[in-house]
């Protein structure tokens, strides 16, 4: 389960960074924050 959450978190953070480069600042920041909350390595909302 932790591995799946880690993969989802990485996808969200990468998508957020791509959105930031495309000029969608709010959407990119939201994706990065959600990715950090989901990720089991840092602060996780599931643990």
C-alpha cells in the first residue's frame, strides 16, 4: 500500500511541476501540495 501511495504522490508532484511551467500556478501548487499530503515519505493523510 505504501508503494502505491508513493507512486501516486510522485505522479501528482510531477504533474504539479509541469503545470507550473505551463503557467497554471494555482493548479500546479494544488497538485504539489496534494502530492506531499498523500506521499508516505513525508506527511501522509492516510497514516
